[in-house]
C-alpha cells in the first residue's frame, strides 16, 4: 500500500516543482521556444503511440492512409 502512494507522489511533486520553477524563473525567448517545441514533440509522440494505431484499426486501411498522406503533402 505504501508503494502505491509513493508512486502517486512522484507526479504530484514534479507538478508542484514545475509550478515553483515557473514562479521563480522567467526564461529567455529562445529557451521558451525550445521548451514549447519539446512539449509539442511529446504531445505528437503520445498521439502517434496511443491514438493513431487505434484509429487506423477502426477506420481506414494503412495503405489508404499512406496514399492520402502522400497526396496531402504534394
């Protein structure tokens, strides 16, 4: 039972630490841009791993998705 609470405490502590860091540190524009691009990459990674395979299984064949993607980027 103690181990579960410890595991739940880690993300809460990181969230609090991030809030304190945001209060105390005002990053330069270049650092802010770097952080935002990293966060966008994390979001895209989560989407590609979690949601896109499920959407592909339920809706379209992979070959159709590839063809439409290639037409879209032209």
